[in-house]
């Protein structure tokens, strides 16, 4: 057992007193009281090949002024230090193709390992070797570019990073092969400043501790998996974590995987944070969080929001880590500089409307009171209700006319009513107009998982929470909440009138006239006839939905839209067109529509990284910022209102000069960094929206239901003398007490 000398004890006590005084005057709960550091692991390795020159250059350009770049040092046969993320070179380069016969087998941490190793090659041998993306889920388009293996000296001289972090993961291995990592590190420290040196090997750090006792360089011990053995002490990392006083004898800090600090269970839900950060600070040790990435499945508590995860580690009431080691340093930098120490009461710095999509449907089943309550709590400006109608003519909020999409209908006896509806383009649907309100309430809402093919699911614990809401109940709730208005969406009105005898527009108009709603009411539809009917009735704000991805809109077409709408909804692809998920070229659609006096809203914004083109670096905030700052859109429609609400209040929007991580993304930026053979094939341009596309015939008169496909078994509701279905919505209320129940967070 290592013992702490009296001198060390006194130093620790005085250090703790100084830290306490510093932290009492700072909003940060780091050891020094300063803001956390951002460490770019392998440069911007979330985009470019890990440890390539491009990755380092991007990280240095777009990080915070005091950020550092991380280099995993491996040694060559001639003693040169290279930056490479793995002991086996074939895992992140094409060395197996350049030297197919030079594979070897060595013991690595007592495990027989086959591969290509740096100790078998000189630095000159490695010149023809090209770095490549080592994580298959990331874009490989940059692999064909020239990405030579970078030496540590070249990294410093060519990139000139603001700070340097050298990681030494395999000292024991190189010692076995007569290479001295200690000599290399000490020699390098004489040529340039090394801010931090880290290693998971106690022996290596202790061997250089006396050399770096004074000066700018700090030593940091890296913890690996808890049950893994540290090679020089024969103790597990879990055991070493219980002896921080020993770690302090040779190290100024520790690196911990995220789950050491805030663990999560097998279901991907967070558990209570551990006390390790405060324990380490009490021992005088800095703490750096490891494994921060945007493009991985996060615990569900974060709602797929990478900024929310960073804030959990740097901005909570108990502790702050002293730095984050990230593959996406722009997001980490923005989290610290722009989004930390915010509250929901902070002033709005960007006047962009936050419009919910089925409420906070990224967290709860859409259009339930749970989803709407969460959206209001998260800061939505406008709540939406996509109106569907039951067989007896009751309008309610649901994101699809097909109950199989948003409810448990597929697991119910109603599966026997499944039918094809060619007119709506739906196969085997269970349709709202075929069921009564009572029948629909025998079902449970179901959270919509748009990316289940990527095995990405939303909040499984709450996947069936909440209750369906009639339109009248929705309006009652919205009228008493903090939102400024609602948007009522109406689709399939012509079909419902002509084939099902259901006048959805008349029913909605009747409910709106009786609701006593005193806030903004927006009516949204892709059918100009629907909007024209509402225009005749009252001064609603009418919003035309352009469902298709379009490349341009004729001026004459915009003039036609102006006749029945004051706002337009575009798809993201219409604003930022892509080629194989890379931003392709600029458009002028938003500018043209706004020049005609139309507001422009864009959909659909989601936090899941697979929903964002590569150019947005798997960062939902960067995507929103680019639409708002580059194209000046008036509002965004989102499954996750909390993300956009946090964006519009962030501190950096108030800066006179925006930091690099808050600049909008230009189109075609990543394409210019690819070799010609790696460019994605240009996709056919999106079509031009013409007059014929927006001019619709008037809504047909309401007719008795036909026996056409999809009509199902249910008869229509009773018809009043004026030809409209009898309205019974007010007779079935879920109760305002349910709507105002306390918010249950996941």
C-alpha cells in the first residue's frame, strides 16, 4: 500500500483551501474555478479520419481559444512519434493494402494480437500509408483524400494547435520492443509545449513525474474499464479508483469514462451520479470526462441531445468536470460557452418561432397531454394539433389518419378492420374514420420511432404514456398554457367529405367558433381549398404546407399562394438540398417567399443524428442555427422543442462577433474537401413548384359514405339537418385536471 507523506498531506490541504476560495467566486465547479477545457480527441475525429491532418486542422479552427488537440502517440522503428488512435495500424489506415505481407503477431497487454504495428516501420515507410475512417457509421468519403500519418512534430509545426495533449496508451508494449516512450516525451517537451500528458499505465507516469514536477505540463492518469488490470501495478482500475491519494503522488488529474461519473442501466436510463468528481477535487485532482460523441445512442434522459449530455457533466448543482474529451469539439465548445448556466427565464436572443410537431413527440407519444405538457415546459411557442376525425365526426389530435402509426391498433382486435386505401396511398391501414371515439379510447397511444431501422428508439419507458385529446380539450389546454398560439393541421379533407361523409373543415370551424380561444390560431394544410375555406370564415393565419422537396418556386406560383396563405412550410431538403446526405448547393426559395411577404417555417427538426446531413456534424443545434442564421427562416417545426428553445436563448447569439462554433454551415463545404473519386453522385434536382401544383378545386360537398376500399365496417355518425355530422365532442371531455397534471420527466 502506498502511503502519503506528511508533506504531501499539507500540500493537499493548502491546495483544497485555495480551490475552495477560487470556486466560491466562480460559476464553475471545476477544481480551478475556470471553465472546463475542450479536448479534441484525434482532432475533429467525428468527421475526418481520426488523427489526420484535416481532423486536427478543423479542431484547431473551430474550437475554443484554449482548447487542446489529443494525440495518441505510437512509436516507429526509428523512434519517431506518430499520432495514431490504435496500436494496430490497420484499424485506421490502409497499411494492410500497402504492405500486405508485413502482418505480425505480438503480445499486447498479455494478449496475443495480430496486425500491423508501428514498431515494424520507419517514419519513411509510413509515407505512402493513408489514414481512413475507423468507425463504419461515419462518412468514409474523406478516405480517398491524401491523409498521411501525422508525426507529433508535424502536428505542432503545421497545425499550430492552441494546446497539445499527448496520450501514451501503450508504453509497456513499446518498452518490450526496445523503444523508449519516456525518452521521446522528454525530448519532445524540449521542442514544444505539451500541456497535458496522459496514460493508463502507472509505471510510465511515475517514470516521468519528476521531470514534469514544475513547468506547464500536467500529468493525468487514464482509467480504463473497472475490471481491467493496470499492467504495472497488477491492480484493477476499479481498485485504483479507491486510492486517489496514491494517484495524486504522480498525477495532477484523472480521465474517467462518462459512465464512471454518471452511470446508466442496461435500459439506457441514467442512474444517480457518483461522487467521484467531488472526491477527486477534494484530493486535488482534475477530472476529465472521456467518450463524448454526438453520433452514438445516448441515454434516453438526454432526448438524443448532445448538448444536454455535456451540460449534465459541466453545469449541475453538484459538480463540474474540468474538461471533456470529445470527437466533436464544436458541440463541446458551444455547450460550455453558449449553453451553460442558462435558465428558461433568460431573454430570447433570436426571434424564431418554436413550433411543436405533435407536442414533444420525441419524448412522449405525440398529441397526448404528456407530449403537450412537455412541449410547453420545454419552451414551445406554438402547439400543434393534426386533426383526425372519428366515424361519428369527433375531431381529435393525432399525427396520422392511420391508427397503426401512432397507437397500439396493430396489437388490438381492430387489426381485422385493416384495409388498403389507394386514394390515400396507405396499405393495410386502420383508419380513424372507421372507429368511434369510444373504440379509439380502448387503444393506447404509441410513441413514433422514425429511426427504428437504425435501432434508435424514443423513451421506451413512456412509449404508451398519455391520453388522446379531442380538439376541444386541446384548445382548452393551450388557452391556459404559456404558448402564444396553436396551429391546427387539416389533411385529407376532400377525401373525407366525398367518400366518408365527414366534413372535417366545418367541424373544426364550429369548434373554433365556440372555444373562446384568445390566442393566435394558425390553420395549416397542403390543400389550398382548405385554407381558402378558412380565409372566408375569420382572420386566421393560414399556413400552406409544401410536402414535397422542391428546388424552386415560380414567382407566379408564389402569387397564387399569397391568395390563400400568409405563411409557408418547407421541408429541410428544399432549403438545404443534399447529395447523399452532404449539403449540395445554395437555394433562394426562402428569400423569394419572404420577398413576397410570406413567413417561412421549416420542418422537420429532430435530435437523432441520423436525421442531419453530415455537414451539421451530428449537432441538432448547428442545424437549427444554420437555417436561422444562413437562410433567416421564421420558424422551425420540431419533435424536440427543448432543443430549439434552448438555442434561441443561448448566450453566444448576443455576442458582437460569433465564435466559430456558432457560425452557420455553408453549402458544399465538406464536398470541397473530398477527392473527385469520393464525391457522392449528384442527385437529380428537386422539381420546381408550379401554379398547377398549388391550385386545388373547391372542397366537394359532403356525401354519404361509399363502399370504396378503406371505408371499413363502421357507419357514419348521425347527420344534422344542415348536412353536418352531429358534434358530440363537448360531451366527452378528458378533464382539465388531467391536462394540468404535474410533468413527469423521463
